[in-house]
C-alpha cells in the first residue's frame, strides 16, 4: 500500500478532490493544517498505480509514502468518527455501527471520496441553516450538490420533493449511487418558482452569476441559503441577508421577495 500526499490550500481542496476521483484510488484522506493549508492523501495498492498522480500534480511537489502491507481500509474506517452537526444531524459512515444519539437524525454518507464530505465548514453551515426550514411538504433544490449530503439530510427527515444539480458529473457519482434525484447542469434546467428552499454551496463568483436564476426557481417568500465562500468574500447581492460564520467561512440566509422575479 502506498499513498500520495498532495499539499494544497483549503480553497483548492474541493476542486482537487474532484480531479482525483478518476485516479483509481482506493481512498482519500483530508488533513487540514493551520493557516488554511491542507494535505490530500490519495491511496493506491502499488507505486505503479500512484505514478500518474505523482506526474499529474508534480508542480505541487507530492510525496510518495510507502505503507507496507497495512490494511488501509480498516485503519481509515477506525480513524473516522461520526460528526454531530447543528442540533439535529448525525453524519455517520455506512460502516459505523454505533447508535445515533437521542434527538439526532442519522445521515449515512460516503466519506472522503467527493466534494462535500461533511467536514468542510460550509457544508456544516448549510446543514445547520437548513434545520429549521425542512418539513415533509417542502420542495428543496441543492445547487452544486456534490456528493449529495444536503439532499441526504432532506430525505432523512422525509422532505417530499428534492432535486440537486452540479455542472461536474464526477462530483455527483456518489449522489447518484445513493439514489438521489440529481442531474448534470445548472439552475437553468429547473422550473420557475418551484422550490420552497434553494441551497447553493458554491463560490461567491458563481453565486453572483446565478443570482437571478436562484431567485427564479424559488417560490415567492422561499428561503435561499448561499455558502461556499470566505466571510470576507460575500456575494454582492447578500448584503440584506443574515450572515452566519464558521472558522472564517460564511453562509447567508435570505428570503426571496414576492416581486423579485417576473416570468
């Protein structure tokens, strides 16, 4: 067993994870460090299998690590702990046999293999801000759905209508495997005024570009939750929203005015 340790800044992490999904890896582990830096460790059975990744990311000065005959899968599963997020959620890996704490809703998800592992502050902010708004009769659209953690949370509490989109097909492989209703594309394929809640965990720049469309697909008075950016990089349209921060990252909650969109 070998691994390739690739340094990057936390802002580059999700994009790097997406690139590594097609590398044939047996697992990916994220290690965040002080100052916004992190290490993405990608595991392979042999050094030969790891070589293409070493070459692809040579500019980042990756480090090849020999692990001998260690059972990485067992070690990884032993290392990973469930995450308690907000007042309601309990994120657990499929192999975790522990009991869900009283009063929490378990979300089974694949860890470390796609954008949106649950560990990122923006994902946690979105989950926390969704909590008070979810109800079975609601319709929810997740823009930039990634691995589908937000949709899994909605499904876990019986939300009747959910949908997710992402422009990167590889990002949604796990979401599709989980049977979530996701599609490759953006909000322009969604029906106008169809959703009670629109959540978008995307960059500030993309949020600004999609702002009109995010309002278009939201019902009058709908809740819009935006995240995916640093607290000093808020989208220009978010000045009237409620800002929530976590570890230097931010999310904004807004309500779509009844007159903000005309078909």
